[in-house]
C-alpha cells in the first residue's frame, strides 16, 4: 500500500512543477470524496484510478488500481492537470501528460 507521505510529496512536487497555486486536497476514500464533491458521479471506485472534483480540487486516489509508485504518480499528474485545465478534453490532457512524463 502506498503511503500518505508519498502521495503528499508527489502532489507537492507536481503542484510546483505545474505552477498550481490553489489548494488541492486528496483522499483514498471514495465515499468521502463523493460526499465532499456534492455531486453525483456516473461511476464507482472500482472503475477508475483517480478523479477530481473541480473547482474544489478534491482528488480521489484509488489505491487498489494504482499498484506501483509510477502508476500513482501518473494518476496524480493527470488529476492535477484537470485542476489546472478543467475544460481540457481527456485526449488533450493525455497529450500534455505524455510530454510531462517523458520530461520527468
């Protein structure tokens, strides 16, 4: 299981690299995440690696799906990019991630 310390450190690192100044919160508890977001989502926790409620910037991280540190970091980057570019399509977001990950 991934540690909270690793998640915190990774979020902090990528917030700096992506120039995200606003607060970002996270949880590994899907039920809590759903309640904090205040909206209905059309999926359950077993279907996703992560998700974010914008504009609150509350990230859900699915620990069961993210089994390696690399997967977890990629999920965090993906969700932080949603925070930075909330209107960007998944396709364009993935293209940005490809550039970032190869530059890691």
